[in-house]
C-alpha cells in the first residue's frame, strides 16, 4: 500500500526544513497542509517556504488560492485526495506537512459534508454578536458543543459562528461532523510529530516574528488593510497590525501581540495533535531517527 508521510507540529517548530530533507530521502514531493500558506497574496506573515526551499522539492498547495476565494477543509480534502491519486502513480511515498490539524484530519481520516446554513440562523447569530460581543457566542457554544469550545480559537468570532451555525441548523454538535469513523483510503498514513522544549519553541517563534517584520510584514499587511473583513485575513500577524493601522495600538504593541498570539496558537496546535495517538514524536534535530521510524512502516 502507498504511504503518506505526515509531518506535524506547532508553528515555528521546523517542519519545512525537515519535510524537505524527508522528501529528498524518499525521492518524492510535498503537499502543504497549512490553511494560510495556500493564499498567494500572503507570503511573509504565513511563513511560506522560501524560493530556494521550493526549488529543492516540488510543493503543492502553497500560494495556489487567493484571499478572495472561499475555501474550507472539505474542499482541501477533495483536492488533495484527487492529487494523491496522481502522485501515487509516480511515487510509493508522498510527504504532507503543516500545522492545520483539521486539514490534516480531512485528508487522513475524512470529514463529513457540512450543511448549508439558513440565512435566518446566520443573521440571528450575527445580531447576538453585535449585541453581546464575542462572549455571548462563546457561552452559547460552550453549552451546545463543549468539544468545539475546547478546540476552537475563542478569539476568532468567525470560527465560533461557524460552529454555532452548524450546531443550531442540524441539532448536532459541530464537532460531531468531524468524522469519528475514518473514510477508506487507498494509502496508509505515517504520522511524525515534532516537539521542542517550550522555551526553545517560544524563542524560535519570537525570533521568527522579528524576522517577518524585517522582511516587510507591516507593508504586506498594509496592502490588504482594506480587505480586513475577509476570513482569510482574520489570522495572527495581520489582525494585530490592522489594530495598529486603526490607531488603536502602537506598532511595538502590535508586534508584541503577534508574538504572544503566535505562542498561544502553538499551544492550541500542540493540544490538538496530542489527541492523535498515531503520531510518534521526535525533536526536529533527530532526522536519522525519524527516517528510521518511517522506514519501519514502509
């Protein structure tokens, strides 16, 4: 059976470099499972692989969508499975790497199709948000779907709205639509998780944010300030700078918030992946051990 080598871990852990080394070792190509690196307009703030890295190994799903496109995990599942059918004609193994747990689960296990939401339900929830703020949505989600409440970004009102819309529309918790029973796949997933000491990881995240600012993150965000309402831009690195452009905070404060929110995001990613018992964990520097582990499953 063909193998999908899945490299996971939190932001800033070192997935890109390792996945390139693994792809070279097994003479194959890489699928990105990062829900923000797909946007061609966002290069600095989403830490897309450099031009040099992209030249070393062919990558898919990097810069292949626009921030103006509607996109979700179900669409990603369909497109990646279709691509894998082609890639497995050429390769016995393919690498997939990223930090978006829902996208990874969609490919490895499948997710159920989500229902179309009635406008009445959507408008009611938006009215609740306008009247009570995000806290009102959080409390309702905690009551209707405790599982989603534990895993969703509680500062991202659009994510909370989505979970509530599905829960109310169907009478089932949104989390129940994330398939408990795996879909049949014509490949087997080999999952490798990357972990570092917390202080080491946080230091890497802080330095990476500083590097992004040096490379022009502020200018990149400014270009899309007019589009700030887009869900694709409701993400760490951009929303903090939008507050700065609004005059609500200083640039220094925005950068501090990007670092803090990136660290918080990494913690949520770690919690998500910790639930997957199929993942075998390594430090990113243990490349030889990782390759040995992969070979035992091939």
